[in-house]
């Protein structure tokens, strides 16, 4: 597996590097530690200041890479480095595409210091625009001493199955525990239950039949995902919830203390590569790492 680790020298970036050391990577795997030297020149009106800023950032760049390499020292993969001069949100994706990477890994910086609730603009941009899978880590990251817990959000779509297949390709440590979750967003979810109880018997029968059909479909979806993942993971559980998918996925992740949530990329209004609303919500609000399976079918 070829991995692009994007780093800016922050603790969040070092956390992303530590997350990779929790995987069973070998010399057959490659990690490129990538740093983009960028600045916003229109904020400054003195040319001399801009040149000084550029020089400082370029001098610091190798130290940032060295810090990430040190964090990756326990990792068994081949390591290399790359530095570019330009906007991180563009060049991270560009470098990953040109180098044929399988996965982009980056730490979520957080906005206004609230690291567990919001993600920064670069992480958000890369997560949305990358045509390949993106792993966004959050602090604190899991450690080798703990069995890794993975929550897989399954909705039966090709995108969801692509995310599941991606999980089987990543060398997670032995003993990793997987939970497959399907959330039923019922056709009657937006009707308050107290009003449903007041409708006539014919409508009650339709509601009951719809609920039964939704449960059967949920069983089919979770069973299909379980079979796919069981080929890789020894411990695979399933669960079904009813409600808002984003909220139920986040609640389930906290309940089972997930180290990673895996979601597919349904896309935004059919635009391949863009995140759908559920994926955006999970990346933004999850307290653990999120793997976005961007291997969308054509």
C-alpha cells in the first residue's frame, strides 16, 4: 500500500503518524511524508517581509519532515519525503494523484482549538476533493496496546461496499474488532409518533409493513457487509439503528469506543469525489479517526 502522510508539524499531524504505527505495515508498504510550504502573500504589504517569511518556512520544512519521520520510526514501511512550494489543500491531492497513492492520511487540526468537534480548512478541502480514500485522524489516537475498534457504516450502496473492500486492504493489527452499522432512515421518520398513532387502520398497516420491509433490508445489508469483512477480520458484529444516519453513527462510535469510523462516499449531488452530507458530518464531528472510502464506482 502506498500512503501519502500530509504533515504541517502540528501535534495533530504527529498523531496521524502515530496512527500509522498502529498498523501492521511492512517493507512492501510505502509512506511518503509530504509537506507543503505555503503562505498568504496578500496579507502582507512589504515585499521584504514576504521574502523573510518564505525563507523561514523553507528552513523549518525539513525539521517538520524529520519530526514526522521520528514518529514513524516504529513503522515497518519504507519511508520517503517530499516538499512542495504552494497551497497545501491543492498540492496534497495533486501529489497523491501523480504518485499513484492508495491513501491520503492527515490529522485534523481543528478550528478555534475545538479539535474534537470541527476540522480545519485544509483537512476539509482535501477530504472533499480527493478522488482517493482519505484517513483523517483525531487526537488522541489509538495505541498498539489496545485492540483497535472499527465502526463500518453500511447502507448497501456500491460506495459503502467500496469502503468495506478498502478496509480489507489496509493492514490493521490482528485482533481488530469490527462493528457493521446500518441506520434505517424510515420514510415515516419525519412524522411524529403521536400523530402516526392517530391515523386510521389502513395507514397504520402501511406503516407496519414499511417498517418490516426496512428491517429485512437492514438485515440484508449488514449480512452482506459482514460476509465481506469476515474474510479479513475475525471479530465482526452487526447492529441496526433507526434515525438520522449522522447522529446514530456518531452515537454508536462513542458507545463502542471506536478508534476508526469507515464511511463510503455517496457524493454531493452526484458529483464524483465530493462528500455527501453524512460523510461531511462524520468527518467534522467524530471524536475518532475517519476513513472516507473515496473509491467510487464510475
